[in-house]
C-alpha cells in the first residue's frame, strides 16, 4: 500500500500535466513552466525549414548547438489538412520528438488563414473554392489572395483545423510540456487597401461606422477590430482545448507607409487598444522587428498591459546585444531571431554568446524577491550614449568605439552595435553584462560639474594646445562640490546557479583605464562586477 502511494505521488505531475503560463512575478511578467520561470532564448525557423519530416532532426540539433532554449516553429495548415477533413500530424510529431531530444521548448506558429497578410498556407481545396471561402476585395473590386475575415466559412474551416491540430498537441504533449506557447496566424493585415471591401465586409462596415467617417485610418481601425474578433474566437476555442499562453505578431508600419501599404490593421502599436479590447484572450501583441530603430519599437510594445515578447527580429551580428538590451531594459518574456537555421556561425555566434550570458544571469534576472533594478544599453554610430541616474549614482554608458583609440571606430559605414544589461545588485555595486560598451560612474553632483577632456589610452590628455586658456583658469577657480565615486575594483565574473558570483579575473590597470571606467570591447562578451566607493 505504502509503495502504491509513493508511485501515485511520483506519477502525479504526469497526470496533472506540465503547465505553461504567463505570471506577474515581482517586477516582471514571466513565462512559468511547471512552476519555474524562464527567459525565452529563442530562434524562429525559416518558413520552409520543417516542411519535410526528414529535415527536422538536423534543424533541431543545430538549434541546440546554437544554444537556444526555445524554437519557434510553423505549423502549416496546408500540410496538416491536405484533404478536407483528413489530418496529417507527422510534422508536428517529429518537431516535438526532436525538440525533446535536444532539450528545446517549442512555440508553435499557426500558419492558418493568414501568413504575412496572405492566405498562402491555406490548403489548395480551400484556395480553389472561392465561392465557399470568399476573398477580401479591394475598393476597386479586385479579389486578393487574402481570405475574407468576414466569412463564417473561412473562420469555421480555419478554426476546425486549428482545434484538431491543438487537440493532437495536447494529447501527445500535455504531460511533458514541450510546447509552451502558440501564435495564432502570422502577421495578419490587409494589403493594397486599408480594409476589405467584399459585400460582407461592407455590410459590417456600414453598421460599424456610426460616425460616417471615410478615411483609411478609420478603415484600418474597423478592420483591426474584425481581425481581432476573429482571433479572439480562435483563442477561446484554443483555451477550451489546451490552456497556454497565446500571442499574435505584427509587421511594423515603418518607413512612412500608410495603411494598406503595410499590412493594415495588424496588432500594431497604434491599434493596441482595439486589439486588447476585441481579443482579450490574447496574452501578448508581439512586434516583428526588422527595420532600424530597434529600441524604439521595443518601447512601443513593452507597456503595462503588454509584456514584451519578440518572436522575430533580423538575425544579424547585432542580435546578441539586442537580446541583452531587450531583457535588461524591458524585462521581456523572450527574444527570438528569425531564420536562424539559415545563418552562418559568424552571425549566430553572437546569439550563442549572449544567450550563454543570459542563461547565467537568469537566477538574478528572475529573482522575484530581490527585484533587482535593471537597464538596457544599445548603441550604434548615431546613438552612442545613455546616462542612467540611479539615486545618487550617475552611470554614463557609451559605445566602446567612443573611446578614442579603437581604429575600428574610424572605419567607413555603420558600427557593429554595442549593448548589454546594467544590474544594480546592491548600493554602489553593479553588474555590467554585454559587448562593445564602456561605463563611467560618478556621483550625480560630480556629473553636473563634469569637465570633458579627451584622454588617450594612457589616461593623459590626448593633445595639448600650448596656448594660455583663460577660461581654463577661471574654471579651476570654481571649487569642486560634494563627493566623488571611485572604482573599488572591476572583476570578470560568471554566475552560479544560485545567483552568487564566481571570480574569473580582475580587470584593473589598462583594462579599466586605471580606475576610470568599466569596459567590454566589441566582439567580447563579458559579465563585469563593479564595486564602487565614495570619497
Ligand atoms: C515576417 C514573417 O512573419 C516571416 O514569416 C517571414 O516571412 C519574414 N517576415 C521574412 O522577412
């Protein structure tokens, strides 16, 4: 009897199933898996990467080797339901099997009725039957390869396949919990026009448009509400089958484009209220960031009601520092780079090194009791500096190339980005984790009295003028006020599983400019422990 009870207890977690949910913990929202929070260190596969069962093993092994803990993988409607009502889950099965072998979690992306606005992943039997499954139509009457969101038949077909597929995922994975999140559709949005002008859409629009407004921004709002309503119905059916975090992603409305020139009415920052109201079962509206201005896009999506998750970002040599910035500045749920399976090691190595650091930093970043204060740094040739005021301490953070002695600073073209995380672990004690950055520490009063002189690598004034400078005499007659901050030491460290620091080596002398700053060169990835003192 006693043995039976012990066995039953051991089996309990399996019977209950592995659970994945989003939870507010301390000063951040975390994805919590079986009671344990984690940072999603992700990569999204290129669109066709797992369309053949035989390709899956190799791809997943590569994702493990790069150092991801989560892979974002399409679930294709056309290959799941090639014949109406007949389902084939072999790709999904293999993805889950190989992910488990490689200790990876999976975020599935339902490529259903819409993928980048279009309905290219709808099965052929759906595409051909335009009568049953009507298309969105432009104001000029041109039918598009975009299924109409106003057709109940479209919804029923898409939702039926989605539910069948999700039921299968629940059956094979609920006890283990390899699949942790689902994205519904992909980059929803109308193209060519701001809204659908099919007869059904017009009918709905006339009923909706009480104000009688007639402009593309009003059209976009209307369309967003109806896309969101459609998604909400899918989210509700999903929750009844397998309750896990759900999100939608958006293509950005960058480069001065108007609704219809970009995928109009998607979950864009200016439509967040519409989407939140009409699709309350969606946990996160997520930006796909390919354009310049990475920090600006992240800020628009990291709001009180919307935890930040970046399912797609351009995979490049800057991805590593961008990931660090995202977690440091916005306490994000996760970061992922797109088409990571197609990138060379020269590129992916930046993510590997950054994710290694984030894995180490996790016990600190996820410490819900200590609620450490964190900031992000992200610098390029244009945005070179950020000044952080933390109580009485002023941290001047800059791109490494602002130091006057690295010849790469003078090269033509853009700088490789520098960035990372600043973490205050105690009063006058910080961790600087990143690449291509330098940080100076001053008291706020000292910063206010700062005189800027360019110092060479030896710490001496780079070039004298040999002239009598009367203003210099005047300045020196103003007495210095208040206290200064000095660097007690800068150590390279790694982080133990319990969040304590492990000394690697000391960065003194030339490495901290004889006590003037902490720095990490471009291409190096380090965690520095900086202890300050006042005098
Ligand atoms: C964004 C889409 O969501 C992806 O599936 C892919 O098409 C990329 N764009 C390509 O840049």
